[in-house]
C-alpha cells in the first residue's frame, strides 16, 4: 500500500481489524507482499528496493520472513541483474519466478525513434532455486518478441522515451509470471496487451492471447488490455483456463502523463482457451461495484471456494465476489482526503498464524480516578485474553488487576485503582497458555486533547478492585510478606 501515510505491508482480519503493520520493516520501498509456503512452512515475502512510480519499475531483491516476522532469506536475481518489483511467485515450495527490468542500447530507428532514442527495456524473467539461489531458467523478451508488438509507440513527450537507461522504452513490460505442471510459463505483457505461453525448455512462444498477434479468436467479453496478474487455473489436454486482472487503462502510478482507457471499468476475468479450435471464451468476469478503472497495478486471486478477491490497484480498493460475480465484500484502504493517494499493487486472502518475536507494546495512562492500560502485539493472531498485573516492590513481583478479552488490534483495560506506578500484561491464548509477557510500563499522566469531554470510564473493560494502598496494608498486617496471586 502506498499512500500519504505509512506506506507499508499490512495484514488485516476479515472485519478490517489490523493484525500486522510492516511499517519500518523494509528499507526504501517494498511491494508485492503476500504469503506462501516454503519448505513446509508458512512464510511472507516482499520486494524490497528502489522504486520509480513514474515509470512503474524497481530495482532490488526479495525478502522472506517467517511466522515470527524475522528475515530468513534474501533472494537476488541471477546473472548480475536486479530483481524488479512486479513478480515473485513460488512454485512447489522450491523455486521462485522473478521479473527483471533490463534497459539495453539498440538502434530503434525502425520504430520511428530519433537517433538519440537508443534505450529499450529487455523484459526478462528468471526461475531461481530459493534455497540455493541458483539460476534455473532465463527468458528475454527481445530475443522472442519484436518491439512492433507494443501497443505503446516510442514517443518524445511521455515517460519511457528511450533517451537514457532510466527513461528506456518499456515496449513489453512483464508484470506476472506463472508455471504449469508441464514446465511451461505464462507471462503477462502489459504494454503489448497480451498474455504469452512460453515453452519451458527452449523459450519459444507456444501461443499469444490478445495483443496484435493473438493466436485465439476472442469471444464476447474476453478482450483485455494493460492487464496484470495472469495465472494458470486448470488444463485438460487441448483446453486451458487462465485468470487475469484486466486494467483496461494505462497511466503512471504517480498520476503524471497521459492516460489511455479501453473499457469503462477494470475487471477480473477467467478465460477458457481451446487450442484445437483456437477460440477464447469468457467463463466469468468480476466487476467493481462502483465503476473503478485502475490506470496501474491490480490483481485477482481465485479462492478454493471459487470466490475471487480482486484488488483494484491504483484505486486503493478491493472486492471479494462470489463465484457468480456478485460482490460480497468491498472496501477502500483509506477514506477522505487520505484515500485519494492510497494505492495497492496486489491483495490476497490467506489463513495466517502470526507469532511475533517482539514483545507486546504496553502503555498506561492515569488520572485521579484510575488508569487505562493499552496493549497490542504487532502481528499476533493467537491472543484471546490479556491479563494485567501491577508491579510493585512492596507487594511482591506482581499483583493481578484483571483481564480483558482481546477484540481488536489494541485492547484497553480500565483499572479503578489509585497510586499504581507500574503495570505489565500477559498474552493468553484460547487454551489458557501464556504466550508472552510485555515489558513493564510506568503510569503516565493522561493528557486529554483540547476540548475533550467524556467519562473517565469510557474505556472500562476491566474489573472493579479495591485500592492498591488498601491491599498493601492488608498484606503487611495479615501476612507479613506479600504473596503473588496466581492468575485465573
């Protein structure tokens, strides 16, 4: 997500509640964040590196994290190249497909370029061994696809005008790569408005769907352009099914320059391909409930129950729809003036169990009526209840104050006790196991916003207990030494 506030990776629950914020976890810029499995374990990965929103590409590497949100692997491109931000797709938990933006010098006069316009992007993809980093396969667009197939001619007044390596003509623009069970690849070429199937042995093009040289006759509703996120779905001999996100619009992530529109809205599409009749048929389309048209980015994920999660790219929204295309969930990633700048490259829905290695965060704010403890644990999915304890040398290591059910990212617990100085919290799962204990928080003065009016008990989810100084007196008079009350 990259908008005006805290551009980062995020994990949310179904109700929109925050699970994990990746803000500060990655250097410079990161994108293409999602979960997968590697070596039998759930992991997270993201592109990390330089990013150019005007030209829609980046240079960096892929960072893989475990369920504790700790980096366990950094994977870099082979052949002295730099990974681009668009793709990192894990195959069979062993290998990864990546995409590379490689500017090269060429004589482009045959494509109406001036003699000074000599830089073109060779769109490259590689397959790498994740564990070894070994380069297993590499494919180059310029070795197989003529620049004549681009739907965006080289110009002088737009980005990608070819005058230097940073401004190279991006005639093809790979933004996704997939691999089927037979070892062949599927690539989406945005600036050719085409999807290509590539022979996994020699790199030859097996077929083109869409664009200037389509091998298929496109049925009603199949036509697409400036698409993203093409994926193999199924295959039965001469019949294949693929999915893709159809932008039907072209523009920069920064919003600068000209835009091209080829349809009223963007959409997710499932397409049936018959390589005997060479006809392409629309199986199902997923349209936005409010007419969104994304000039850049976007994705579509097909779920095991046949629902589809469509992420609307530059429009900063996502939709889950039923198999018949009916939206059942639709949300924007921000609202008001902040929402105008929010964009999201891809979005996915997964089962995820997060077990953070960092300790929970705790703050305690007090006033003359008591204190409110606020606790959260970034990335945690397992806490069911928070238990709270006063920490005071005069009564022992800690004293149980109460417990609150975790219902959101941050839990507030009201303690009607005077003179508490320090507090800690325990995270407890649904089976009663203590997962982690927070650090000790000193009580701070609760400074209310100017003009604030409200009850001091507004955040009260805790228990009413006697004053701590009375407990101290009781413990001193009746037991000599304080005891620790075991948590319930």
